[in-house]
C-alpha cells in the first residue's frame, strides 16, 4: 500500500474543508471569503470517490493526488474568476475551464451550488476526450 501510494497517489486523501481551504489558492477575482469560492469548496467536499477522480483528471491530468495530497500538488491548485464575454451574458451559461499543466481552474461566478455542480459535471464529462489551446 505504501509503494502504491508513493507511485500512484493515495485514493483516500482528505478532502475536508480545512484541507481544501489551506491548499487551494483563490486568485484574480476570488479570495478565501468569496461566496463562489466557498461554493466550490463545498462542491469538492460533496464529491464521491469517482467524482473526485474525474475532477482530478480534468484539472491536473491525473486521477489521483500525489503522495502527500493537496499539500504536495505542484503548482498549487488555483481558482480564478472566469468573466463572461459580455455584460449581457450570465456566468451561469459558461463552463469552467482549466489549464492542467498549471493546476489552474477558471471558475465562472455561478449563482447557485446546483448550477456550479451541473456545469462542472458537464465540463468534466465532455472534456475528458478533448484538448484545446487557450
């Protein structure tokens, strides 16, 4: 088990609020008290094991955290605000996007946790087989 954890990552990592808040960096439009950032943390806590793996694959390119968990991610997981293309458009209509090499999430300012979950599930499911330069 120790060798598997070292080489493959640990599938039983701690995704509690404290660990997530200590190791995920809000930036460029979000801070630790932003409602959208806190909804994002709540969404991560609600994930089951399969959803965690899919999320990690989407964001980092690997289905598990490295040995040491979120603390060991290099670079640190960072969440920034994704702005709509125009003022007339709602952030709720946008999907989150990522830069996997940087562990960087561009998160729209969703109005509810339910919309955030639905948009993330869609992006994760549909984004698994796609690669686009942005």
